[in-house]
């Protein structure tokens, strides 16, 4: 596996190290193996009556059970989508569309993924009211502000389970309690949490939960929305009768099969992955604190994802660090991938109260199940030199 990451360049052999697993993950070879027959001989349309269709239908339903098992749901509560973004859109748009209240109000947080934030803003333009609840320095949602925001018109609370940039895990139990007291549906974007920490909808008691396949070593372009039985929600895509008329369109059978296999593997290996990845992640602050002055580690120190580490460096641009690390064969990100290409400071870090200079001087490491100790040690070897060199050139450092 590791040998695959060596790349011959004009300068010699570069050992590529991938530490951007919150952006996406490589498809696990076992997942690819499971998908392959559904691209070749078992190519049928899952709605067809013949043998080809039956094979595809069985594979889709087996995958549904695997996804359900990973989050403690029953398979009828799993609806396949094209990914996390669609699941988030459906939760917000579907619940509001199904409500009979007159002026609709939603509650979300300021550090959601753009799939929720931009959709909420669009709903605002369409006449809905939205409260964006703030977070503290660690990225935890203010429960006081959230309860105060609730009113007669509130139809949905949507707060992510774990943040994509800093990894902070939200107090979903408390949030669901507030929702229940007022009869308000609760959605959580669990795209970064599922497969990395235990997620059980029976314990969380949320009504809707978004998952994405490509964050857990499944293929891109497939995901699911968990919809608790009895939740009022309108379809997002109408057409043929797929997904029990709730999400039309011929099923992405190979994608769904891969997603199902990725969920099965995540469930089987969760405990081992979680512990190993957290140990690797913890080497980074331990090793860089003494070697790099003026750094800050963002996010909650205990309630957080095992593989995520957001670091802010004073007097240096995060993007410059990302590019320098890339030159050394190390892939990390500055802020979320969706915001890359823009040099705006991370909205998540700003919402957590970081100044814009410090937010702009931030990078995100996100480790996954395939990372190795020696890869982290290589980062600890090159990062201090990079930061020192960039600071020496930075007008901000003077
Ligand atoms: C928290 C969160 N929600 C939603 C998404 C979007 O998922 P997808 O890429 O499957 O559309 C992402 C992807 O970065 C994410 O991190």
C-alpha cells in the first residue's frame, strides 16, 4: 500500500503522504472488489424484473442493511442519495416543504458545512426565517442561544455531529432534548462522524442524519439520509418510484454497493481505527509544540474526532504552508476543501472567535486508517523548517 505512494519526479523519488482524509478518502481495495461486478456482469437496473434487475435490487437492499447497521437504524429508514450535500439539502428542504406552519423557522449553527449553511441562506431568500446559533472558542454550539431561538414557527434544528475543520463533536443529546420538548424535528450532518466514532441513531434520537460514502473509503457520489420512521418530509427529487418514491432516479448500484461495503468494514474495524488514528493524531501536537513557537491547536481537546487536527500558526499564511508541504509530498488542507481556491479565512475558525490573521494562518491535518507513524514523523521533521522559512519571509513577522 505504502509503495503505491512513491512517485518518481525530476528531483528523485517523492514519498507521497495523504493527510487530507476529511476532504476525501481513497476507495478501500475491498470496496472496489465488491463494486466491480456491478460495473461489469451485474449491470442491471434495480427496477427491472429480470435476472439482471433482481441481482441489482438484492445488492442495493443488502447495502441498505449494511448502512443501517453502522448507525443502528432499520433498513427502511435509509434512503440513498448522491452524497452528503444532497442529504443535507433534502433534510432542510424536505422538512420545511412538508410543514403546514405558516412562517417557517429553522435553527442551525454558524459552523455548519456549506451544504447546510448555503441551503439555509437560500431558504432565507425564499422567505423562511433562520437562526444561526453561535459557538464558543472550542466550536461547541451555545445551548442557551439555541433554546432561546426556539419559537412557535420552528420546524427544524440542524446541527452537525462533528465539524469538518476542527473535529469538535456537538452535544447532540442536549440538542435533541430541546427539539423533543417543543416537538421540533432534529437533523444532524454526521458526514464526518459516521465510520470514525460510534454513531447510533437509537441513542442520539435524531430524526434525520446525513452520511457520505467517500469520507469512509467508499466511492464518491453516493450517500444516505436516515429518516426516522414517522418523520414528516417531502421528496427532494420526483420522477420514477425509486427509494420508495422519496428520491427518484435510477439507483447508482455500483456506488451503493461500494458504500454498503465501506459501512460494513467501518463497523467491523471502527474500534481499532478510532484508537490507532487518535494516537497518530496526538503525535502531531506533542511533536510540534516544542519545535514550533507560536502555534495554537483549535477545537475541543476531548470531544473531537480522532483524526482531525486544526493548527494555527502566527505570522504565516496557511496556504503557503499547504503549498510548501505539498512540495515535500505531504497533502493537507487550509480550511475546508470547498473553500479552497479562495484566500478567505476559514468561516469556522472565525465563528470560533479566532482573529482573521490567525484563521488565515491555519491548516487542517486529517488522518485516516491507512496513515502510518513514520508519515506523521516525516511531517514533524519538515514542518518546523517550513514554518521558520515562511515566517522569515513574512512581513507579518516583523
Ligand atoms: C460535514 C460535511 N457535510 C457535508 C459534506 C458534503 O458531502 P459530499 O461531499 O458527499 O457532498 C462534507 C464534505 O466535505 C462535510 O465535511
